[in-house]
């Protein structure tokens, strides 16, 4: 670090160090003299008040900028060509409370055909599109394993039935034997009583020995004592028999029913039409294998048609049984009424079924689509707005309202009521004559202004 000339003159060490080269010393003195010139301070540094005033000015300027940004920069805007927007005017009109629907014609009744046992198709007696009668054979399966299983089970059931019948017969034979035993004892008592009476008279005259007389009386006493024992045993066995016989008969009935069901499994290999009607959705080829429970086809009885329609879940609480409407079939309007409402929502829709109030025209086909309307309530006059895609994004809570010049649209909170495919009921926030953007609001969710351009 270089020292000043005054410092060199005062310090002998510095002087002795640089005295050897006078030229270098003179140059050093000139350089240090030029470096020792004082630097002038700016005016604001010399004045603390100027410093405070400058800081306050900068703070005020920053505050003004912040307020300006909050006041004017918070309102977001977007430009959109007016040719790509749809504009509708709020008007006073009659609001028609209905929902448009696209109904599908379906058979009123459908009977499904399923394979009860399954197997390999051996014969096909009918095909899809045929009119069949009730009980008419449709196809026959071949199932060897099922036939063997039925024979085995049938043999075991027959064996069980035979055993029960044998036991029932044994109970009956025991009852008869007991009754015979009682009858025999009573017969012996009567016979021995007569013999004893005769021997009593002969004993007094000495015609019979006392041993013979006592033998008859002993046998008579034995039978008289045996009779109550036999009667008691008979009553107990009869009580048991009466309790077991109903059980045996119930078990026999169950076994016979199982035998009938087992044999009917072979009958199910021949599929018959349960009802009369038109056979549909059955296309089976000989040799094809179908498993148990697999759908074979369906029969549509000649019971007429009904309508099915999917409606937006928005109307779920407003659709009720018995509500009426009409569908367009050619030049005619055919009335209908709601007969079933399925409250389960799938893909944001729920399903209803409708029945015709009068005979539908001839020629309706299953799956045919018909346009119609379902009336939900009474009509009312008031401010209405055309329905449009804007409802999907805004949910009916806000709209974009055009100014008087038609150059920009401002976001506004509104309250909308009932709606149909053509109209939306305005409850508050809009007046008749105001113009509203009714096109899609995609991208407008956080926008306050839409500037219309050509």
C-alpha cells in the first residue's frame, strides 16, 4: 500500500528505503499528493431532512402504484370475436315447464331363455325371428355327464325311499302284533276263567285233582297280570309310532320331490318356450356348447310396447309417477304417462318408463327412437332467457351481460329458476331488454369482462 508524502517525510524508515532512487521517490510523492484530494459529498448526504423527504416520496409513489394495480389490474378481461358468440335478449314471455326427451320403444314384457343345465346343442327347432307357441320345443341339448349323474342320484334316492317304506311297514307290523297279543291275552283270560269255574264245581265233588284246579287258576292269574303290562307297552309303542310316521311320510315326500327334480334335469335338456311370442336374440348352431345359466335368447310376448328415456339428473326431484307428456310418431302426437322412475343415476342421467295412454300406431319396432316432451308443472309468465351452453359452466349462478354499446360484457351474479331445452326462467339479477352471452363460457370462469371484437 502506498503512503503519502507527509508520511514518508515523518518516517525515517520509509525515507531510507526510497532514498536510493530519487526519481522513484519524486514520482511517488506526486501520485500520493494527487490521491489525497478530498471528495465532495452530495447535497442530500449533507442534509438529513433531504434524506427523510426523499424516502417518504418514494414510499408514497409505491403506495400509489399498488393502489392503482389493485383498482385496475384486478379486473381480468379477454377479447372474443362477436361472430363466435351467441347473444340473447331477456324478454317477458310464457315459460313452458317441460323437459325434452328422446324415448326408445321397448317391449312391455320380455321373457329370457337361459340354459338350466347346458350341454352340447343336439337339435335346434326354432331360430331368431320365429313366432313360437307356449310349450313349443326350441332346442335339445346332449349332456352325457348329466345323464349319468341323474341315474346315480336317482338310484340313491330310490334306495332311501325303499328303506323308509320298509321301516314304516315294520312300525305297522309291530302295531298289529301288539294288538294281536292283547287280543290273545284277553282270549286266554276268558277261556281260563270258564275252565276255572268248571274245575271249582268238580273239585268240591272230587272229580278233579287239586293240582289241576290250581294250574288253571295260576294260568288265569298270570294272564290277568300280563294284560296291563301288554297294554302299557302297546300305548308306548303306539305313541312312538304316531310320532315317527309323520316324520317318515315327510321324508318320503321330500325324497320323492327330489327324485322328481332329479328326473326333470333330463327334461331340461329339451328347452321349450315358456310363453307365446316372437323369439329373438337366439342364434345357436348344432354342436355348439353352452354352459349352465348362459343366456340362450329371449321371447317377446305380444303384450304391446312401452317407452324408456334417460333424463338429466337435474330433473330427478321433479319427475314423478303419473306425469304426462307426448311423443311424435309421424304426424301424430301420442300421449303417455310415467309409470316408473329409476332413481339410480348413471352417467349424470336417470331412467324413466312410460306407458301409452292410447293404442300406439301399428308398425312400432323395438329400439325405435321417438322425440317427445314430458310436462313437469304449470306454465308461468315472466322474464325468460334462451337456454344455452353457458349453463354448464356457470351453473346458472352468473352470466355475462352486455353494456349499452354492445362492446363489452360484464360478469354479473344472477338467480335462475326452472329450465327446459329452450328457455331458462329468470328469478333475479336480469331485467327485460338486457342482452346476455348464452354461448359456451369455457375459459370465462375467472374472467370479469369480455371485450367484443369484430
